[in-house]
């Protein structure tokens, strides 16, 4: 009976995960695109470079970080 259980579990998990993706994840992503959401800030204007502080440039800073 064990191989049949694994087969049914494999099929069941694929069906449930596919349904979850189609009914929950995809609509949230579509709505985010529709309303221009950019949670990772990939469309930021200008440079994203942040200069190191003097403390971070000092090699002694890395000896005892915490």
C-alpha cells in the first residue's frame, strides 16, 4: 500500500500547490503589477550606492564586530 500512498500524495500535492498558485499567488502578483508596486525598489532613480562610513573602512572594525 505504500507505493500507492506515495503516488496519491505526489499527485495531491501537485494539484494543491498548482491551485494555490493559480488562485492566490498569481492574482496578487497581477494586482501588484497593475498598481505599479515595486517592493524591491528595482526602478529607483539615480544611484543606489551608499558609501562606507569611516568606521567600516578601519580594519580593526572587523576584529570584534559584535
